[in-house]
């Protein structure tokens, strides 16, 4: 029985020891600022800032009357911090007013450009395209027609047809080469026809210069007209090509095509004849051997005729009416796609720019608030409050400074609204790139 009583006594003794505080708190009712701390602080030796001895004593005295909360300042502490906090708020507003207004204006400009690009993209998405015959086609109709015609061409080529084959190579260089061949021929003929003397031209004879210029003009005109006629008729005859690539018109167009081919042949013969006659006349006047004169006349006549024929046949063999339609629709669709891609890329860059500006704006606000908070927390007022709390026996940290004002609230709301708007626009464009910002 005695042993059990002893065990219970030991147990209660241990429990009592564990419930006792390790360090007893200072009773707030007896808290005071030590006399020597007042004296040394008044002399500037600390621990209280010299100008805050009175407010420190007021905070300690207040603690004897009030039960303070750990997350808010007491009235006396608020009075101690009020002045420096007002200065920090004014400084914060001065730091933010100019830079923030500039960034907000820039953001509004960026969002306005995003809205404009979205409008343009939406209009381009809905805009009709021009078909091969000048008809209005929706983008879907144009793509459907293009694919259908492309399928026809692919099947025809697979079956061995030459109707839709397109000539390869540098067509523009061929055209320039043909013009370069025809021009000297016509120029020589015109010089001979107008009896232009090159010796008089270089000596400055006015009449000879005028005649030389006239010869050049008619030579260029004849060269260009011959090339244009041949290429135009070759392009026109594409629609009458058969599987072998030959011109086979049928029905009411058969007679028209035959007449056109005859006229083209006559034009070639006339141009070749002019060249041959001119060389023959010049050769006879120079008393050259007849065999040489005839050979040169025939050769240059053939060169002229062949160059014109090459212009005609190069256009004739450059596809067909169906490939022309495919090419027309391809140009329309490709141009639309390139424009849309460029607009989407430009809008994406603007979205990235908006994100960068918003991040910079938020960093600017955060940095300014942090510097202003440090201005308060490192002030003599906060040091005095901390010392007063130590005399009271409180070790909880001081609440963060309340750097609020109507202007600061407006700035923070504006920055938050812009950031939210950017996220909303980004989500909309991710879901549907054609939506407006």
C-alpha cells in the first residue's frame, strides 16, 4: 500500500513539473521601461531610439491596460508607426504613378492592336475568294474545288495523258532569250527598210538619229507584238488539247481554232519572209556570192520563225485549262493562308509582349512595395515598438506595414484587371484562334 502511494506521488510530481512554464512571462501589470534604459536612450546610447523614448513608454503603459492581439498593432503602436507609414505611402505613390501609367498605356495599346488583328483575322476568315471564272467562292468551296481539280489532273497523268503536263524549267529566262533573238532580227530589217546609216547616226546627223530611233521603236514593237501574239494564242489553245497534247478542237470551236492556227502560220511566214528578203537585198547590194546570200536569208528566216514558234509551243504545253484553274485556286488559297499565318504570328507576338509588360508591371509594384515596407520596418518607430514589446514580454513579430491608399488600391486593381484580361484573352485564343480579344 505504501509502495503504491509513493508511485502515485512520483507520477503527480512529474506531471506537475511538465506543466510548469520553462520561463515565466513578465506580468504586464508590472511592465516598465527600466530607468537606466530611459537615461541611456535619451543620451543616444540606446537601446531605444533617442526620439522614441516617450512613445516606447506609452506603448508599455498601454500594455498594462489592454490585452493586445498578436496580429494587429495596438492603438499606441499605430500612433508610433503612423508618421513613417504615411511617408512610405507617399513615396510609394510617387515611385509608381509615372512608370505604372506608362506601362498601363502601353498595355492598352497592345491590347488594342490585338483586337484589331483579331478583327482582321475574322474578316479574312469569312472573306470570299475569286474563282477561275470570276465567281465568288467561300474558302471551303475554293478548297473543295481545288482538291477536285487536282484529283482530275493526278488521275489523268497517272493514266499516261499528256494533256495536263506542265513544262519545267525557267520559263521567264526562255521568254527573255526569245525576245533577245527576235529583237536584232527586226532591228536589222527596220534599219534596212528606213535606210538608216550608222555612220551618220554616230556623227550626230539629226535626220539619221530620228530614223534610227524610229527603227528601234518599230523593232521593239514588232518583237513584243510577235511574242505576245504567239504566247496569247498558245495559252488560248490549251483548252483544246487532247490526251496526246495536240490541239483537237471539236464542235463549233473547231473552225475557229483552225482559222487561228492558219493566221499564226501566216504571221510566222510573213515575219520570216521579211527577214529573208531584207538579207537577200543587202547581200545582193554588197555583191556577195549568191549561195551565201540565200543561205543566210534562209537561216535567219528559220531562226525568226522557230523563235516565234517556241514562244507559242511553250505556252501551249504549259498545262491545260484545268491546270490553269488549279493554279488560280492555289494562288488564292496560298495567299490567304500566308496572310492568316502572318496575322496569327503578329498577334502571338503581341500576346507575348503583353505578358512581358504585365510581368514587368507586377515586378515594379512588388519592388516598390518592398522598398516602402523596408522603409517602415527599418525605421526608429518600428525599433521602438519592438523594444516596448520586449519590455512587455511579447516576442511575436510586428505585422507588415499597411501601405494602402485610394491611389494604391486603384493601381493594384488596374494591374490585376489587366493580368486577368490577358489570361482570358490567352485562353480564348488557345481555344479558338479566330476569336476577338
